[in-house]
């Protein structure tokens, strides 16, 4: 059975022994309740590294007050079975105490974190950057794998790695979707059957935006309007944001020019879902 390790010291022991053998190490940071989106990251990591560590940690510092920290779904046993089947070497599943006992330090990336999800989730990216920095220092991977599902997170982590000189290659992986288009997410489990149908408005709207780009629409404002109009047709949806930005700067895009990110966050009932498309 794949080892499930609770302490930083134990992770370090494993990694040191692998390093002594000259093995490469990949890291897949997750909050658990793993699905095929996570699995795609683990598969890629297993194919590119000798040993893969999956962190499985519902990181409290990236949740704001009133968000779903307590309700966040957890199933370590199922996660362990998935990681084992995928060929990962180790699961790191610390308690919050192990990660944050007495901690006074926060890692913060400016500017890129003030827009899109950062507007409605002001503490979120500090929590992400701090925990990812800690995981990088604990596991010291050669490569770390992140999903394009959280496109802003991927860009913020890339910037942090560059600015803080982490000697780690950050690898972005495509969005894995359900057969009907909904982006896979641990939070999809919150949706009632009626909300699950309504949640399709995100991918439908982004597909409409993408189709407009593919047929020559070059105004970012027009693309946003198409996406917004499609979501607004869904009575159970409440838009948090519909944005189109330059992916290097996260400044509003006027024209659709690569690297371009169109991203949405939408409440379906109480569940906040995100999705996006990228022109690279
Ligand atoms: P989470 O457990 O939601 O924090 O996600 C852990 C990692 O898996 C992040 O890098 C996510 O971007 C990635 N991920 C989550 N859902 C998907 C998906 N549907 N497709 C690809 N990657 C995903």
C-alpha cells in the first residue's frame, strides 16, 4: 500500500533516500477528494519523474471567513487507492498543526492576485503561495504539476517560482471535463441534480466565447459579452466575474491576443465554480 505520511520529517527521509539513489522527484499539490483532473496531473508526473509525491491537504489558510473549509469533501482512503493505482510513491497528508504551528510568515505575490478570484477571495492566493512554498521546501521536487483549471493559480505560482528562484519546473496541465463539458472539481459534489444541470452554463458560455474567437472575433469586450449573455440565460447562476486578460500581466485585454485568458467564476446556488479558456 502507498505510504501516507503525516510529518514533514518523514517526507524528508523518503526524499533524501531517493536523492541518494539519484532519482528525480515530481510533486502534485492537491486538497484531496481526488478525481480524474487530479489523476491527469499524477499520470503526467509519474511519466516524467522516478518518484511522485502527492500532497493531500485541505489548506486552511487559503479559505476566507465564511468559505467552505469545514464542508470541503475529504476521503483519504479513496485518494490513497487512486494514487497507488496511478503509480505515485508517497502521499503527504499533514494536519494543519504540522504545517502552521507557530508560523508568522506569509508568501505573497502582488498584482496578479488582486484581480479575478483575488477580488472576491482576498486571502486566497497568500494561502496558496505560502502552502506551495512550504511544499516546495519540504519535497524539493524537480517538477511540480498544476492544472489549468485554476489558471490564475498556475500563473501566480509560476511568478512566485521565478521571483523567489525556486529551482523547480512548473508544469501546467489541461482541464479535464465531465462528458457533458463541466470542468471536474471536488466542489461539484455540492451540487444538487438541478444545480448540476445549471452548472453547464459555465462551459457552454466559454465554448461560445471560444467559438467566436475561432471565427475571427478579436474584441475581448465582445467575447466577454458573449460569455456573460450565455451565463445570464441560466436562472440558478449568479456571476462573480467574467474577465478577459493578458495572461502575462493579468491586465484587462482589449483585443484577443495570445497569451489570452478568458475566465469566469459563477455561483450556482451556494457553490462557486470557476472555468476558463486560454489562447496560447
Ligand atoms: P485542488 O485539489 O482543487 O486544489 O486541485 C489540485 C490541483 O489539481 C490544482 O493544480 C488544480 O488546478 C488541478 N485540477 C483540479 N481540477 C482539475 C481539472 N478538472 N482538470 C485539470 N486539473 C485540475
